[in-house]
C-alpha cells in the first residue's frame, strides 16, 4: 500500500500492521531462542515489544541502532510512536471502570489489560520530555521507589503493581537486592482472560494419550468438543484456529507431523504464519486439546546478544533521552498461560533495567484437530495479527 497511513481490513492502519508484524517477528525469534527445545514455555511478543518500544523512545546513537535491529519497525519515529499508541488502544479491553459504575455489569470477553510504568529510584529524575512521551504514547505512569535504600519495599511495590494488573497470576517477578547501578526500570504487564466461542464440556474431559518428543506416551487431561473454526494442511504440519468469544482474538494451533516438531518450531516466523493464514479455511472442527498451564521466566540479555546476534545493546551509553550516562541492563520476561474448558487466562510482564553506564549485563467441511503430541500455539488479535502470547507445549501434564 502506497499510503503509509492507509487503512486495511477492519480499520487497521498500515502503520499498526507494520508494527504488529515487527513485534511478532521479534517475539517468535525470542520464543525459539529462549525456550528449551524439549520444554514447554511461552512468551508475550506484545509485552516484550511494548517494553522495547518504551526503551527505544529514550534511546540514541548505537543503542537506538541496536534496538532497531532487534525490533525493526519500518516507520519513522513519529509514525512508530503513533502506531504503538493506536495498536495498544485497539487491542486493550479493560472492563474495570465499567464494573465499578455498575456492579451487575458482566465484562466482555475477551478482557485484555495492558499497562506500562516507568519505575525510578528515589533521587533519580528522568528527563521531562521522556516522561511525557511515556504518558502520551504508552499511557504509562511513573513511580518513584527506594530501589537501594529499601530494596524489599521497592520490590513489594513493583511486584504489587504487576500482581494487580495481572489479576494475581504473576506475583514475584523482581527480587531485592537490586544492582548498585540500577536507577530505573521500564515495566510492562499484560493480562488476558477470554472464553472460547464454543466452551468445552467439562464432562467430556478425560485422560488421553499424548506422545512426547522422545516417543513416550503419557496420559494427559484432554478436552473434547465441536467448534466452528478454521483448518489447513501445510507441508509438515496441521493448523487449526479456535475463536474466543467476541471474535477479536483467536488461538492458532500448529501441530507438527510426527518427527517434524524441531523443524517447524525452528522455522516459525511471520513468513511461515503468512503461509498458515493462506492455508486456513472455515471448517467445523472435532477438537481434542489437552489442558495445560505453562510458566516461563527468562532473562533476555544473553538470548538477545548471543542467540539473536544483537550486539551493542547492553551496557552501552545511549539512553540520552531518559538521562545522561545511562545504559540498558538486563531484560526480564515472565509469563503464565492456562488453557482449560472455559478458555484462556494468561499474563506477562517485561522489565527493562536502566542503569548508570557500567552496569553488568464454502459450507465448512468437518475436520479433526486431535492434538495428541507436542504443538505450538499463538494467541493473537485477529484484526491486526498482533500476537499476545506464543508458546510451545511438549508435555501438558
């Protein structure tokens, strides 16, 4: 599309589409690098991307260049910031204020809460222009806490904020004591709760065989039901899509053929998802899907630098729009995803450390979607394609 601000299907603008695609690409690369080959886990491309976007808004010089390599958004700075604000506003759906006005009001499905915060140590004052950008483009608040004079109290405040946003799914994300040179943290939290358009009948849930990567067959609690969705076959995998109530979100399941899990997981990218989307067609699905809960906690600096090859990002002075002589420290990412008969509840938090320079680093055809071996999944916004959570399940027990 020639007009960079032109509209796409569903009213999504071209800048929103470009940003969502960039967030997806980075998040999927991190999933592949951060989650063990034979392990279950998940990341939130949206959460990671928003935290990186806030960091990019404060970055200059080589740090800005490195962040652009990590999160390559083909937009100029002003358009990128507008796209962050527009994408967040489009995806978020927080029923809290409406519920306060009417206690009998039932929240819509899905509920997506997105919150950003800049946490600073007592005595450290970020530049006013950066604080204004965080508020304007990321709807972010600022909180001052005693990172060094009372680390446990500071940790309690940060964790308490994350716990509130994530409805208690994530409780202890940061711990004291903090590094001596830490002066601030960029914090993002995302919470999702969504009901299936066609919930599974709990009475139909029973143990069923699930084949692990090593060929071992185990018994896992498995849901069964019929649902309208989408179905497709590609070389090496079966794909299916299940809608959530409200039709704004979907779960895309990628079920590699036996012996193909490593190849599919290793190649997962936005281009592969384009092929999946082209193959998916409306269908009535006979679904068997294991219940599962995954919890993931990963420090991303080493993953970004050594697995993704993005150098010159950590421990390098270049956050001059936040303050002088500042560098990026560690990036901590935590998720929890639960899938059951009712739907999905998930949360993510991403924390970017900011330190003084020198901080260490047709009529539908019925198809069967029987998920009885390791698989991958994506929970994404249907209009923009933005992936809120991406994960792999190798053992659902």
